C-alpha cells in the first residue's frame, strides 16, 4: 500500500506564493534539475517571479543544458536572501542544499518535495513519497492536484527525471509507464531525451573507464560481495560529472556483488570523496538486498533502499575499511 501523501499541502504552499526560490541538490542530476525547471516553468506561466539554483559545482552538467526552462537557472549569488516560498526538490536533507541552505531562514515558507527514504523533513511543509520513482513523478501528481496542465516543455523536464531515476525504466512500479505514456503523448521525443541524458559521452570517457574499471576490487562481506572502484582526480581529465556518475552503473552489474561502491575524489578538495552505493534486491550471495540508505545514513549520508551515497575524508584503504565495517 502506498501511504497517503498530502499533495494538497504542496498545492496550498505553491498557489499562495508571490515569489519562489527553487533549490536543486548539489552535484545535480536530471531529477533535481528536471523538477526545478518544470516547477519554474509552471510558476513563470502563472506570472510568479521564480529563481532556480544549485550550490555546486559552478556549471550545469552538459547533458542537462538543453532542458526547457534552463534560462530560469541563476548562480547562487543571484538567489534572493528573502522570498515568499523556498522549494527544495529531490533533497533528502539540508546538507544537499550546500551553501544555499543559508536561504532557508529568509523564506516565509519552505516546501520539501522529495522521494528519498532518508528524508529528514526539514521544511515547514514536507511532501515526501519514498515510493515515487522520481521527484518529477511526485511533482506530476502535485501539478495534477493543483490543476496546472503539463505542457510539452514541462513534460520534457518531468520525463528527464523519470527516465534517469528509473535507470531507463528498469526500476518501475505500477503507474510508471502510464506517466511516461502521458508525457510522451504531449509530443516530446523520449528517445532523444534519453540519448542526451544517458547515452552521450566525450571520447575521453573510454580511457577513464579503462583506468577506473581496471582497478576494481571484489571483497567478501556478510551480505555477499562488495565490488568497489575509485575515481581519482587524475582519472577525470576531459570528462564531466555525468561520466563519473556512469561508473557505478557498470560496477553494480557484477554478478558477484550484492553491494557496489564507487569512491569519487573531489576535483577541488583533496582527500574528500563522495561515495555511491548500490544494492541488489536479488541475486547470488545476497540476503534480500542490503538497505544501502541505512548504511549511507550511518556514514553521514542518505538515499534510497537500493541507491544511496555519502561523503568521506581520508585515504582509500581507510575508506574501504570504514565501509566494510558499516556493512558488518
Ligand atoms: Mn531523484
């Protein structure tokens, strides 16, 4: 059973707002940006002043630059200090806002729209559905409840989050394809959106994969194998964050791995690593799937049951030891 989600609370906050800031999460993906831009398009259509931003990195990943509504994105410095309503999209906790968390106190109302199981409910209004495939699919339900039509540009943004967060419709639930069909019926080109977001990489992606995958290791844990790999600063010349994010989707397909991890070194802060975790729900050596959201939360991060992440500092060997200890 799906828990009741109070869509009306989101609608009330959005309908009453006279100015809106939308904050997407740091290291943005197509779900947070797609949600932010779709909502910005709707608010702009209603004549409401709207700003969309994310704290870091400084540039939007190349793959997302052709999304409709991208002109509503502003650098963090241009986000007003005070606003009627601040909406955080696809952010499981305040830390996901990065430096833009300092805009929370200046907002009369804060609305958290999210689908992360680990969400800390940091808004004054929290509309969270851990069963939603993507934040864009939750937003589609909010727009329906609000009576705001999903036009072709809004549909493009919503589909961007849906196709990426479902892993190209691998991780789906009843209703996922119904929403996809409805968005496609507006006239968007689903194939082109998926190709742009998921299947377009610079040539340097190939030598990067060669280096990174060549260093992958398999370690036993109580929950089956842990396969892990490191993406070091020296490995990422000529590639963007989308290419770095693609590594986990290869590593996690290893049959021996109940759990997959990719340690990604910061390009700007030496010794800081962001760690992607994935769990299999079934397969050899697994015990009905490890809840990696729990593991990530224990290590200071968060996420979903089968996909989560955290930030860590230190030497590679110590990071692996800490993860193995947390896995038990
Ligand atoms: Mn998401």
